């Protein structure tokens, strides 16, 4: 909260890389458009879960994390070179709670989420978090309704 999203992500990714011994390539923008703390927390949690899954399940030797600021939101991509898997088979076996959680978090925000993976081919998680999910709408006349006198 105090550092902001980009420095927090950079620090987190460096710490995870040092602790795990797995290099993490970061492509982060110089800045992101101003938004609510909720947006930043959502993006951080999405990246955090994707990294945790890759390290826990994929036996990856390299990870890539990219964020791109766009006028209508933020694009996120987390890529690993791990063992890969069949997403449909994992879902059918009742697994993939981390994947399910990420997907639902993004969809709850009105965003888009996509997973690409296959055995032996690593995995790519792509998400788009729209700016509109964090805008507060003000209806004309609300100020008058709140003003007691």
C-alpha cells in the first residue's frame, strides 16, 4: 500500500526469485494510470497466484511477468517454461484451485482471463483488468440528497 503497485511487485518478484533460485524476467511499465488501491491489490494478487502456481507445480526454470498500461485497463501476462499441463484434465480432476481463484477474481472485476498450456510446453496466463471496474459512479443530485441543510 505504501510503495504502490509497481515497486511492490518488483520487490516481491525479486524476493521470490532469490528465494526460489528461479530467474524472473520483469517487464513493467514506468508508471500506471492512477487508480484505486483495490485495483492494485487485485493485480498484485493475480500475479502472486500465477507465480506461486508456476513454482509449486510447473518445475519452471524461468518465469516472465509483464504488465502493460492501456487507456482502458491493465494487461497482465505471466509465462513459465515448466512442464505444462492439460487445463481441461486438471479441471476434470477437481484441481486447479489457484487457477480457478485467479479466473474468478478477474471475472468479478469485469475483466478477461485466459490460460494457455499443454504438457511439455509451459503455461501462459493472460489477464486484462479494466479501469472501469474501479471507477466510482456519481449520480447527479446525490450531493443534494446527502446535504441535510
